[in-house]
C-alpha cells in the first residue's frame, strides 16, 4: 500500500556534509583551545569528597 508522499525524494540538508564536518572540527579546536588557554580562570570544584 502506497501513501501520498512516499515516492518523494528526501529533503536535502541545508548544509552539505563537508561544511558540517568542517564546522565540527573548527568548533572542537576552538573549544579545546579555550580550555587549554583559559582553563586556569575557571574555578573547578574539589573532587576529594567523592573519591
């Protein structure tokens, strides 16, 4: 049994796969760099009570 719309092509994503991969890599590098360079300014809680 066929329903209307089953034969339609899938909608194309608004951003191509290469652009999405590039944005993921750039985002990862930016976040990793921010943690590396500015991580000392963030106060991390002491984990001693949980160990």
